[in-house]
C-alpha cells in the first residue's frame, strides 16, 4: 500500500520526525532502513540502537503521536498513484489481488476511503492481523493463505527493503518498485520497476516469455 499505491512515505517520515522531536528522542535518520515496518517496531528498534529501553507505555505514547500526525499529513499531503483505479481494474481481470500492509487497520481503512478501491481486493491484511510485522513474512503468508495460493505462486509488489526481505523470507517472488534498485535487488527482488505504471506491461512480458 504505502509507497506503491499511495505516495505516503514522505508523510510517514515527517510524522516519525515530529514524534521524535516531541518526545526528545534521537532523530530517526535514514528512513529507508525502517520503511515497511510497523510504527511500534520502528520505535523499538530505533531506541534499542541508541541504548534506550523505555517502558511499553512510553512507546505507546510515541506511537500514538506518530499515528495521529501521520493521519493528518496523509489526508492533507499524500497523493494516490494517479492511474491507480485503471491499473487495479486491469489487474483484477487476470489476477486475484491482496493488499498486505504493515500499517494499522485504521490506515488501510483511510486508504480505501480516499481511493475507493476496496472492491478490487479479495483479501486485506494489516499489521493488526498478524503477530510479527515486516521484515518477518507473516503479513504476506497470511495474504497468500486468504487468496488460497501457495507462497511460491504469489508475486509481492514492494517498494521497501524490509518488505522485500519479508517476501523472500516467506519463499515468495517479489517485484521491487522505486529508484533504490541496488538495495532492492540486494534484498532479493527479482526485478525493479520505477513505479506501477510499468507493472501490467511487465507481467504481460513475463507471460509471453514463459510461453516461449
């Protein structure tokens, strides 16, 4: 969802920075290293790297601050992919789609409210539906289960390094999206595309190649 269907990464990064400043925490730094993880997972990892072991209640306060700020920024500043509806409409003609996000169920609901695309997805999985978030494979494995496909028969489309690692940990093929090609390929992507504008042509090309 985030970064693939919804250009939301900048909003999330700003929200993390705001929460860190609000609670006098060290700045997050290189956001790409955390992208794709759940909010609580990000803060726990970030604080551990700085030798900070806060109470769970404190982490929850920071998480709530980030999530509230992110929601406001997402509504105000995060654009959807401009051809999103058309691309999803074409995809569902041939494929069963699942939306699998490390975001909360509330974030997924907000995305559907803004995009009006819920009907395209046969399954939806958020971080609230699994025990472990990315880079663990739980979200993608649950999505495959709901689609009733074997993990190796599914294709994950991901823009984050942690997302690619999660898909590979679940024995799933993963297509990278974005300009950080070297890192996405290193994490295990089978191919990288600049954005999902190229997705359908690539899928058709793969089908043609498999026939020959």
